[in-house]
C-alpha cells in the first residue's frame, strides 16, 4: 500500500517504491500502526527474506518511516499519526456522505436535461 508524504519538491522520489521489500514491510506496519513486530514476524508476514528484513528496516529508519523499540519495529510516530488521521478523515467522509444517492445510482443521469453541444 503506497503512502503519500507531504513534499515541497514535486519531483522528489517517493520514499518507497511499490513491489520492493521496503514497500512490503511498510505495508504490514501501515496495516497495524499501533503494533510492533520482530524482524522474524515481519519475515513470516511477508515474502521478504529474513536476511533482508534488518537491512531494509534500517533504511526505512534512515528515511524516518519506522522506529525501533527494543527488538520490535513499528511505524515512526508521525507516520502512524498521519495514518490514523487519514483513516479518521475517511471515516468522517463516509459518515457524512456515505448515503449519497448519486454515487450509488446512475438513474438520475437520465433525468438531466440535454444542454446541447455548446454546454
């Protein structure tokens, strides 16, 4: 699952590329922002070889995306907070607009008057 981080440089390379070990590990951590995992657990939950987990997590820590607490790895606090904020925002949008009839039923389009070519 890709994540979007705020950036002032529009041409900046994303922090992790989809399909990489870093992306796979980060995806697991993003799915569980309030939990920490050992490298062995992360290897078991992903297809990342155990021998690559440590190196990959170290690179993610250098980028500020993960943190190490004792022998457990988790999302960096600001990344986790951002993830939780996004989920809460999406839940609020769903609660506010989830029963949008226009999104669920296209029959309303048949009742819209034709404004012609120049509309």
